[in-house]
């Protein structure tokens, strides 16, 4: 019984120390990534650049937009923020890749480090197709 208590106490202390260390490192803040980002989506086995776009990120999260080539600004919704990552969603909006189709939902996860971002996306189309790929972005100076 005593061993169980000692092991349990050690696990609790270890968890507490880990949680404090993670909290001390902090979670990225929207203000940390505010600015204009030149972005590209990458798809396929050869990592082809599919679409170049511009993301405008605001410190309060209320004015985030995605500007596609030959398209209007699409509002981005902040889903969650944690660690080095920000999850966004958008849609519906006209597809930049598939004329005549609509992207019903664009779900993106971006990991930020300084003025660079990498991540993944999943685009759902009105046709029922789902396209997955990677993203890369650089903040403008």
C-alpha cells in the first residue's frame, strides 16, 4: 500500500512539474503572429504548390482573412490556440483550384516559429471531395 502511495505521489509531482514547465513556455498569442503572411498550399506526392494566398492576421483574432488569387477576402475563424499552433476554419467560398466549385469548409492547423509557419489543411468541396495538404507561410517585414 505504501508503494502505491509513493508511486502515486511521484506521478502527481511529475505531472505538476511538466504542466508548470509547459505553462512557463506559454501558449502563442494572436498578437505574436499579427501581420501579413504570404502563404502557399502544397499538395500531391511531389509537393506541388497549388495556391498562393495572403493571410492577414490581427492581434484580436476578429479580422483574420485569407486572400486568394482573383478572389475576395475570405474571413478566417479562429477555432483554437495552443502551444505553437493556431487552428482556423473558413468557408464556404469559391474554389481557387476548381472553377465552378465551392470550398464548403477549409480547416487549417498552423505551427508558428518567428516569421515562419508550417502546417496542414483539409479542404472540403461541394462535390464531396476532400483534399489534404501542407501549408507554408512567411510573415512580411
